[in-house]
């Protein structure tokens, strides 16, 4: 796992404008990705970010980087709570919800589309996608938009600009620690 990967896939989360991000890391025999996670967590936990592997196979690891305080607020949304309760999540505690998500990723043959709630996607859009992933959406960006199109477009633009700016700053010599807000 590299600083470049973290910026490319997680810049809006690092900047504090997005709840969470996901990315895959190829596991190589000569490199222990868990050492990278421990290393980056030492820097980021002080700034309110956690990095955890949600699912690990022999060749790949799905990494979740998130801001627990933002996730807590997101999961208090009534629509989000309803979705998660329906699926058996323990909604009283965001940490337990993350653990439940990891369990679902490991044990379910279907991908848990409620994962959008853990990434800061609007609950109505997550619900719309879960109901009908191929119909009824108005736009596709960082997620499929089923409700507030103008709001989603503004968010997509912010995420793109943030990722571009963070990529530029990293190339110009800023450290990851300097980039994490």
C-alpha cells in the first residue's frame, strides 16, 4: 500500500469531506500489508481516521479508510438505520456496524450494497440501488443517484477536485501526514 494509492482512492476522506473510502491492495509475498496499515494508522488515528482490512484473501485485501465521527453521524440517519436494522446490523454502535459489514463481506455470497452507507453515500440513493440497481437512477458518478441529482453533482465535483489537488500536492512533495486534515 502506497501513499499514492491512499491519495488516488481516498483523497476526499483524507481531506475530511467524505466519510469513508474503499480500495483493493494486492498482497505480495515479500510485503506484509498489515505493517503498512499499522504504520499509516499511527499517523492517521491522531487526525480522526482509521484504516482496516474489511476482507482479506490470499491475493487481495479490501481496505476501508474512514472517519469514525462522520460515520457515527451518517448511521444516525433514519433511512440508514432502517436499512441496517433490516439487514441485522447492530445499529446502536458504529464500531459494531463496521464489524457486521466485515462479517457480511466474509460470509455472504452477495456483495453487501449497504456498504454505500459506510462511504457517505446518501441513504436514499443506497436504498434506491438496493431496490433496483439497474433502473430508476438519474446519474452515475461516485455512486448511482436516485434522489438529489444537483446535490450529487456538486459532491462529485468536490471529490474530483480534491483528488486532483491532493495528487498534485503529493507529486510536489507534500507528505501524506501534511495532506490529512
